[in-house]
C-alpha cells in the first residue's frame, strides 16, 4: 500500500510541475504577499520607510502673539500634522466650519486670542476619524511641549488634577501645594520625554485622557449628507471588501469560458453562424450583471448591520458600482482569455487581486502606508473605486461633483482598457486559425 501511495504521489507531482506557469504562480504568490506586507508593515512599525502620512490641518492664528508664533513654528516641524495657513488672511472660524461641513476638510485648528495668556486651542473636527484624530492629538502634544517647554507639563498636570475631581475654585490652593514640586516635576517630564519612556496611562483610554488634559477645546462638525454617523473605518472596510470580493467572484464567473472550451461547448458555438465576438460580449454582460447584484447584496447587508446610509445616495452608489463592475468584469475576462488552465487562472488572479487589495487600500487606508506604497496605490483599480465609494459614503458627495466624477472616470477608463485587452487576447488565443 505504501509503495502504491508513493507512486501515485510522484505521478501527481509530475502532473503538477508539468504546468510551469501554474508552478511559478504557486510560488510567486506567497513571495509577493510576504514582500508587500513586510514592506508596508515594516514601514508602519518603524522598520524602514517614512511612516504615516501627515494629516492636513488648516490653522487660523487669531492671537498673533510670540507664544502663538512659537506654537506655529513647532507645528511646522510636526511629523503627524501638516499645517496650512491662509495666504490672504481670509479664513474665519465660520469659513473653516463650512469647509468641514462640506467635506472639504477633516480638521481645522484655531489659535484664539489670549492663547499666550493660557486660552485653550480650538480644534474643529469631523467626528468618526478615530485614527486621524489620534495622530492630530499626538502632533498637538509634541508641538505644545516644544513651544511651551516645561510649562506644558505643568499645565497638563493641573488639568489632570481637575479632571480627577478637584473643584476649579481650588486652583489657587492647588498651585500653592504643587508649587514647591514644580521644578522636580519639570525635570522628571523632561527626562522621561528625552529618554522616550513616559509611563503608559493605566486603566484609561489614551485618547480620552488626551482630550481631558490637553489645552484644547474640541468641536465636532458633521459634514452634510452623512445622515447616519458611522466611523471612517467602517465605511472604508465595507467598500474595500466589496471591491475585493467582486473581483474574486467575477473571475470565477468568467472562468466558465475555460469550462466551455474544455467541454467542447465553445467549439460548437463557434461552428454556428453567430458572431464570435458575441460570445465574449455575453460573458461581459453576465459578469457585469452578477457584479451589480453582488454589490447590492453587500451594501444591503452593510445598511442593516452597520447602519451605512445607502438609500439617500443610491444614485451615486449606482454610478460608482456600474463603473466598478465594468472594470472588474474587464479584468476577469482578461484572466479567462489569457489562462490556459484553471490553475493558471487561479494563480494569476489571486496574485493580482490580493496585491491590488493590499496596495490599493482595501485592507487598510492608504494614509497609514509609506509614501512609496501610496504612490503605487494610484495605479490600481482598487484605489480609484474606493475613492468613489468613500466620496459618496463618507463625504456625502453627489455623482455630479468632481470628487466622484474623477474616480469614476478613471475606473471607466480602466474598464475600457481591460475590455479591449480581453478582446485582443480572445481573438489571438481562441479565434486564430
């Protein structure tokens, strides 16, 4: 029995290695994925690359004091905040609120009059952007410490005591009791910051701790069109997984072309008086309709489970979905027309889909990727399709606005290019002779 099993195993290995393309893809896929994730995660974890993309934050300096100038200078050297300033001095608080309300900005920072005398900063923010909020807050902490020096540690200590429950009217008593220890505290904070091992906050959410102790007032501004408040990550995850699973499903549907060839159905169809191009067009229509049905089901599920507002923007989602389904169908037909076997179709489609999903932002927002990965992402179908979906779901844009028209136009261009390539491959490999 063992001898027979060994002979069968050797025969299976011989058959497997006979398909050299499938063997190459079988080894190339894990190598490519290990390389992609090693590069992205290594850069995110500080193992190379240039880290996270800084967050754009418009800054309005109403104080105009030496203290605010020092703070602005510190902001300009921040690694997590990219401050922008008005060129003509035309910015106002109302204008910044309108920019966030319209989805043009996610944050805005106001340095109010009296900042040099202890007035709190005002951060206008689009709620739900948890990851970016943390990055902005960390940038503010670093800028405050750089601008104010030891005074920043003293102010944070006072706020922490008030948040612990001490009444505000005890401020004088607090300062009197803590005054003798201030120099020691400043030294401890300075040493801990310099050595990079400040103690973690026990039994508390670091984000909530920062909001309570930072000299910053937070004002949430919900953009228009976002009728139900969802987090950015939920919106992103729903769209990203939809695009990735759409490509996998449509590749499976287009592979019926290979099945029909192997079973002789295609030969019989070509013997009939129909136009051979109608065969490929039929596959395109079938796959495109299947793709639209899958998108409808997935977004209906997201609406029921995650409260994603689909009905109020159904027309925009339909436009983006039709373009995405067309592009994914063109991609699937290219794979089906090129592959000579199911193994080849599986290998190359899985390699391309997972690579595009990882680099195009389906699994994680491109903002957390290193700069090289962000540059590559713009050459993927996934990136542009997600941009269209997010413009609608998160920013509330209509399909007639540039924020949606641009990604839809790019996706349609990809669809046209891939469809033309599929036709050319089909003619050469399936109809020649």
